[in-house]
C-alpha cells in the first residue's frame, strides 16, 4: 500500500471537477475496474467528500495543527476504513475497502488513510492551498524542506512572472 500515492490522489480528488459519471471515469483513468463501477451516486458522495475535506487542507495551509488532526479524525469516524489483505497480481497487499465497497467508499478510504499516514509521518502542515491567485487547487508537499507553495509548475511560473513584473514596474522611471 503506497500511502503517499493515496495522499497525492486525495489532493487530485479534491481538485477534480466531478459533475457527472463521465468526469469521474476520466478522473479514474488507469483504474479500469473502478471506471466500470462508477455511478451518479458515487459522484454525489465524492462531491460531498470534497466539501468535507477542503477545510483540512485549509487548516494545514494556515498552520492549524489541531484543525488538521480534528478534521481528519472526524472524517475517519464518519467514513471508517475496513482494510483487507488481497493476493491478486501475484503478491499480498492491503486494500482499504471490501470488494462490495462503492467507488466513492474506496476513494474516500484511500484518501483518508493516505492523508492520516502522511500527517503522522511528515507532519500536519504538509497539505496546502495554491498561493497563486486566483487558483484554489490543493496539493501535498513532500519536498524535503517543506517549501512548496503552488499546486503546479504552471502556477509557480505564473506567480513568479507576476512578481517580477510588479518589481520592474515599481522601479521603472515615471
């Protein structure tokens, strides 16, 4: 079980626009067995999860350790994970839900277990909200010095160019 990947997928899930099953299936690219099972109900439940999870990322970005811990604990209480050992693909590994779990239940379980592990291993301030205006995407910061501020290289470049232009404008003669 790759908890870091689950944490990063949690941010991707939070950033995903999931208005319908087709969008959910596109989000699940590379996971054909889940694409086939996706339903409108999964979309509705995942949109609800997005609303519930966002405050955890915002608390982390604000340095609110208690908010992160309480938020994750509350979500874990509402969405209990039932891990199980499987032996498909020729090796033993852990899944976070039973075979009968819905797509939403599986994704929420992976999301929460990944974030809990990340918070315990790397610290509760490793989740963030992009600092580039007007972007509101979230990210997981796995950098060695906890220096990430943007959701992507694109936002980082855009913010750096804007700051450079602002500095040039400030020192330009009138």
